[in-house]
C-alpha cells in the first residue's frame, strides 16, 4: 500500500498551483491534523466546513462536496487536476 505524498510534497504542490508560497510544510501538517479530527468527528461534511474555515475559501459548499465525492471515488481525478492535466468542473 502506498504511503502517499509527504506534507512537504503537498505544500509544494499547492504552492505550485497557486504560483507563490501560501503554505509551509508545518502549516500543511496542522491543516491535515485538523482535517483528520474533523473527519473523525463528523465525516466529509465536517472536513469541508473545517477547510473552508481555515482557508477562508469563497466557494459553494455543495460544489465542493460534489468535487470531494468525485475525488474520493476516483483519486486520479484529484491528481490530474493538481498536475494540470484536467480542469475542475
């Protein structure tokens, strides 16, 4: 079973997508820890609420939930979007 990307890899990927540094490895670890707690406490909806709060994202929650569900069912979609091979819908 694959371990997945490191916190540094995730932070670097997000910084690359944003075009400048928005996250450090430590911030990414803190966000992921909070997301794990939210997941344990209230499932994916709680994770979405948490991420919207900490990132101050101005997005439609229903759209974000649909996106999260599509990535959960096919993780390659998320990888393709982050690598620039696919546009989010």
